[in-house]
């Protein structure tokens, strides 16, 4: 592996998976959630690349990866892909930082597919039932109807949905970064497709096994997360007895944008501890 920034398209079961590598040092993989992409992690990756080789990727159906209507994008598929992507990168025990759905992907990779990590940081993750906002549930049950919305109505709906993930409010450029992959015919269809394929069975399958995780685990949560309330952080902490927990005040589900300095400080401190 070279030490400079590198972009790549990883072919996997007919999909094209965008991935990116920055910096030099111990391997660190950042996983995004929904409806986000690796762009949400890009500023953090740039900063962490001073000490780590940072790996980013867009799950199929998200960001710059392929969005074919024929490809499954559920959490089971994403976890299988993640294990193969780790092999593609040649990584055996990377540090993992996962947000939202990325947490479920990492946990399934670890508990069902034999992946091992040097450490695992779980940030406002999808890991425990029930999950999904009321709007998420409504869309999931009526995905075909929502996919037919006129483009301007779709954009207004998704902007309102994305804004609700922030406690402090989003800047226009951040909102555009989060929304733009979901616009246009392919983007709109992909947005509703990934919600339609969301299913709590993918976390129910692994939830009873969280106590099997032996790697160092740190849980970080926005104290004002309305998408996945903070009680889930305490439940997850109980399910992984050796895990540590940090709550970040005045942060919602989009903790990366609500409290960037606090989150960066928390990540830096955690990664320093587990890198010794």
C-alpha cells in the first residue's frame, strides 16, 4: 500500500464500491450509516491520517458507490461485503469507528463472519431493537409510493428528514453534502430502496452475542439523539460489559456536525489509549 491518498473502486458481486485511503500508520476503518456516506467522515479522516492509515468506503446504494435497483443493500449484505473489503485491503485487526448502520455492519462482521478488530468505537449505532424514526417506519412501509414523489417534493422531504438528525441545526453546505447523493432518478430510488430493505432481524440476530466481543469497545452517544435515544447507549453498555461509554452534550444523531470538536477529542483520546 502506498502512503498517499488513494481512491479505488472495489468490484464486488456486480457492485462498484467506492473506497478511499489516506495517511500512514496503524489501520483505521471508518464506517458510515444511513442516509449518509463516507463524506460525513472525510474531515475526521483527514485529521486522523496524521497518525493512522485511514480507510473510508461508501456502502453499495450510498454515496459514490453503485446504486443498481437489482442489488440488495440490506445490513446482511453490507456486512458480507465489509469482510471481503477488509481482505481486499489486507487488514486483519484494524481499529474500527462506526456510526449508525455502520455499527450493525461491523458487529455482524465480527460476530457472524469472523472479522477481528484491534478496537471498536460505536457512535450512535443501530444495534438494539427497536430502531428507526416514525418517518423511517412510514417510508419503509410505503417505499414504492415515496419513490414516485415529484423531485421537488422528494428533495423537501429528505431535507426535512436529514435536518431532524441534528440537534443544533445544519449549515447549508453540510445539508447539501448529505442530501445530494439522493437526488436525481437513481438517487431518489436508492434512498427509498435502502429504507425498504431495513429490517430489525439483522440486529436481532447478533444482539444476544454482544457479550462475546473481546476487543476494547468504546461507545459514544449524542445526549440529545432523537433518532436513536440515549437509553440505547446504556443498554449497549450493559450488553458489552467491558465497554466504556461517553455521552456528548448538545449533540443529536449527527454528532459529527453537532459537536465536531468534542467528537474529535473523544476519538483522539480513545485511539491513543488503544494504540499503546
